[in-house]
C-alpha cells in the first residue's frame, strides 16, 4: 500500500517548513510520497520547497503551476500521484510522526475506501485552540450510508 499526500501552497514561506518537516519525519514502514504543488506563489515558497526536494527527493516531488486555487491544485497533484490512497495537508498544517502509519494501518485493517482523522486547530491571532473530532463514534468502521 502506498499513500500519496498532496500539499498545495500559495505564499506559505512562513509555515511550510513545519509541514514538510513533519511529513519528512514519518515513522512508518508504509511507502508514501509527498507531492507539493506550488500554486503560483510570489514569495520564497518555492525556494523552501526546492530545499526539501533536494534533501528528501526519495519522498518529495514538486510542481509549479499558475495560481488556480486549492481545488484545482489538489486535482493537479492527484494526477501526479502514484498512491493507492490520497491524503491532503495544507502548507500551514503539520502531522504527528505516526500519521502515515496509523492512516495506512486503519485502511488496511478495515479494507476501507476512506480513512479520517481528528484535527487540532490553532488560531494564533485569536489565541484560541480547538480539537475537532471527526466522528463521535470511535468504532473502527462507520457505515457512511447511515
């Protein structure tokens, strides 16, 4: 099983380091790739991306395109992917070191088409933090039809 993680970035030079660091340091035996789509940044985002591709070329690949928004950039990233599963991370996000391992184990164990995880949101300017629970029922499997 291989996971392709799509990261889209537009003028994210201040935050993308943390995202890419977290994706580079995954503790997993599963195969994964990180596809970074620079959506027309006008700052130094591409310089940061280039450094990570140089350091972690076995995991990271980079594509630049004209600014078209997150949705079209994610779709572009999907076209470049080779994974059995697709995941997303925004350039100002970061993931826990076991993210890839846990998501892939859950998909494999449950023969799942979709795997979700909780999100911890930090609103720096408002000095507010929120833990967003993806599903109230913590069972291993959920019948989406219900």
